[in-house]
C-alpha cells in the first residue's frame, strides 16, 4: 500500500467521498471487469460493481489496514457476487457463439475496437468464451475468474468462497473443459491409450 | 504404467496452475504434451477474451461520474471509528467466525455432546428419585411447656349415723349416750376451726385402674 493510498483511505474514513472516489478510480476497472465476466451483462456489471463500491464506502470505517485495500475490496466483491447469486437478481444473458455481429455490438457497446477484422475475431472469441462461462454455475464461474482473472491461489479462493480446495480445483477443471468444448479445440488423436512412453 | 486418461485431471490442474512446462513423467508422452498444450491454449484464449472484453476508455468517465453521484447520496453508516474502539466489529467478528472441522471430528463431538446431555439427564433423574426415597430428617427440639401438676380435689364425705334400737341393753344405752356425747362433741367442736387445706396430696398408684395412664 503506497503512502498516498493510505492517506486516501484515511481521508475516506473521515468520511470524504472525493477521496473514496479516487480509490474507486484506481481499482474500478478490475472490479467492473470481474463483474462483467461474472454476470455477462454490461448494465448488470455496472450495477454490481457500483454496489460493491457503495458497500465498501459504507464499511470503510472498519478497514483496519491488516490487508491491502484491493484485497479488502475483493472480499466485498465476492460477498456481493455470492449474495447477488442467491437472490438471482441480475438478468442472465447468454452471449453465445450464435450471436450475430449486430447483437454483439448491442450487447457490448464499449468493447475495444482495434480494427474491423481483428474486432470481429475478437468479438467472436469473447462471445465463445462468455458462452462457455455461461454454461457454468455462478459459483464455478466465480472460482474460475478468481483463479485466472485475479490470480488467486486455490487456498485463497477456498477461503474467500467458503469451499474446499478440491471444490475450487474441480470448478476450474470444469470451466476448462467447457472452454475447450466451446472454443472447439480438438483432442489429440492418440489421447486414448495407456501408452508405454511414461513407464517408470 | 503411464495412463493418459488417469493423468488427465493432473494435466488440467497443471495447466490451470502456474506451470508452463510439464514434469518429467508427462514429457515423454506425446498425447500428454498435446493435451497440456491444448489446455494452455484454451486458457490463453480465455485470458485474451477477458482482456478484450474490457470497456473502452470512453466508458470510464461516465462510470465514475455515476459512481460519484451515488456515493454523494450515500453516507457511511457508522462514520469513522478508530479500530481499537470499534467494538461492534469485534462482536460481529466473534459471532461470524467459523472454523473448519473435519467431518469425523465433528461427528465425534456431536456424539459426545448427545451422550453428555443424556447422562446429565439420567443423573438428574436419579438424584431427584433418591431425594424422594430418603426419609425426612428429624430435628429434635426441646420446647419447655409449663405443666401444672396441682390438682384441686373436692371430696364429699358421707357419714352414716346409726340410731339405737329399742331392744338395746343398758350398757348399749350407756354406750349410746357416750357416743352421742362424743358425736355431738365432734360435730360441734371437730368441724369448728376446720380449714380445708390448700394443697391436697394425692398419690396415684400406677396400675391400680385399668385405663390409668
């Protein structure tokens, strides 16, 4: 935690909304991205991420500098996601590979657009990945995102979600299988047999 | 013997982890190498998609403006408290803290709890039954009660006076005269100055009467 960030946190605890907005500006993109891949809808992602920041602002007095500010925010984010999952509040929109280009444009108007061809390929890739993630349960999707988006270890995920390490590993494995099916990555032809290559 | 099917889950874990290269066991298997590479490609594509799905730069000013508006309307619920004084936080933490317990240990604890409750109830029931069976304790107290042993006995004494018959002899007459004189002397003199005693001494002999106590 930088000294400037500590100062901002102290001011936010005063409470100072402007200081808190500066903190939100630092980590807002990561939280929004996580929310976007979790709920697959830009509007829901914005609502969800802003709800995270509002809850964090209301609870900023309880932040005791025992962990990093982003770790604290991420914990609030996970709790928000899980609560939202329980209440089934957000609208679930599957952005599958069957979406046309227009539909993709409507669904995600803010995507980065480097060029037309690259953009089309990228959008198809994004749609396929989101379609694969859409086939997972919200919990499995969250575990996969925490692993690959946030780079958390299985132990950290298990602690944050409240599950076992094995469950976290299974969720990631299931997400990988779904992604592999959706992205149409062929299995190796000689996959099937007990081969003699690795006899030890 | 190396089995590609059996090691598939290990490969997924390896690919999902931070490993970029396979361990020695898998390096010699072409199928495992291909599988690992495919999984890594999938993850790379997913990471690319996640990165690409980020909104454009033009999205963020509006987002932060909307967030600022919502934050201005909302205020922290309890204001700022120094951490050392936030008792509510400690209380909440104490209430919500959970520990992980292995299932066998949890079951053992549960069984122990049930048995302890059962034995406690049994002990309580036995003690209550025992308290009913035991005789009540006798407390001996000496209480002084005033006993009046004085008795007032009123006795009526009947005296029979025999009159002399006509066929009495002279001696008898003489005797009768003496007797009368004596009697008159007694009646006139004997009762004069007689005062009933204040105290009468009665001696009761136990067993002289049937119902005497």
